[in-house]
């Protein structure tokens, strides 16, 4: 499984059968949701189900399992009390509706108080969050940024198509993540019966520099993986670049008729990280 998640499938935390089905999909990561997809009255039950599932579902070759918590102001501390320090912690936490760096610092402080080193993915879903993306991305403990296009479009009054209505936000988020050296995951595509539209938006995200894309239905994961998986030719070229550059001990080298310096080398390394034989990591 690639060390960088190409596809991240969200599934409701109060639906044990859906969670079981999610880990048997092609998703590289599965996020067990305690936020939007769970009704307020069902959240205590969802916390119990997620804890039970985290303990039982992890196995060799299974997707990385994370949890999307609620904001701290809306039950997030109860989420952390339930899922951190139990039989098995999640591989990562998704913090929703992050407006500013202090939002994620508050979560990492609570994790520190619990002695947890679980990594944090900040979900950028508001206009303020987009504008503050550089500060959010550089906050200690943040391992990735996720783009929540549906909430953002509602906040700014945009009409979402497969066009470029959210292009500024997409670009700002990916630039902020690149500057901080962390990963980025593009927003969901809500039309589960339109694989071509999904492919088009995934290709756009890949061209912009995103590492992967979120999914809301198991059938979407194969399309997303296909888009974000390097071809054999791309992997072989990346291997040649990495090998030659490392043998040169950091000097400029010529590979396949091109002059290769450190930025090209780093891009080749990222290509290999997306390949099927890279080691799992968060």
C-alpha cells in the first residue's frame, strides 16, 4: 500500500456494517466519522462503535484507520476521551471546520495531555480557514490538510460544478501544505453515479499537486486510486532519478537527457511514495 494515501473513504461511525465494508474496499485510508454523518442523538453510540471497531478491525494489509472528530466546541473533547487511550488509537484524527491555527493547537494540546502522538489532519472548509491555511499547515502536529469544498461553497455562495469555482481555495491549500512539507487531500465528489466527473475532478486535483482525494462511496475509491497511482513508466523514471541523484551525493546530474537537481529529485521521491511498493506511514 502506498505511504501517501491516494483515496480516503469516509464512513459513518454509528454504522458497524458500513465500517466493516469500508475496510474491505480499495481505499488506502478509512475515516470513521463522528461528525457530519452522525445525528447528535447517536454520537454517544458512535463513539462506542468506533472504539470497538478500531480495536477489532486493524489487520495486515487493511487501510489506515482514522477518525473525524467533532469540533472541540461541539463534543470534540468527548470524542477524544472516548477514542484516545483505548485499546487502539486511530492512525490519525481529522479536525473539521478549522478556521485558524489555534483550533488545531487546542486539539494537539488535548492529545498531549493524554500522552498521545496521534497525527492531526486539519480540514479546511471555511473562508477564514482558506485565508489562514499557511498558519494552520505549519502548526505542530499537523500532518496534512484536507479540503472541504462542499462546506466552503455553501459558505461563499458558490455553485459547484466540475469547473474552477473553487480553484483559488484549492491552490492556496496545496501551496500552504507544500510550504509546510505536509500532505493534501482534495474534497469529495458528491455525485456517486458520475465516475467520469469524479475522474475529471481528481485529475484536476492531481495536476494542482494534491496527494489524494476523499471519497463518500466505496465505488469511488478505484477511480481515485487509478488517477493518483503513477504509471510504470513514471515509477521507472523516478527510480532512475532518485538513484542517480543519490549517487551524485546531491550534485546536479543528467538523467534521460534532463538536468536533475534537488527539486526534481524530491518530486521523484514523492512519485515513488505513491507507488504500490512503498512502505506504509502516516
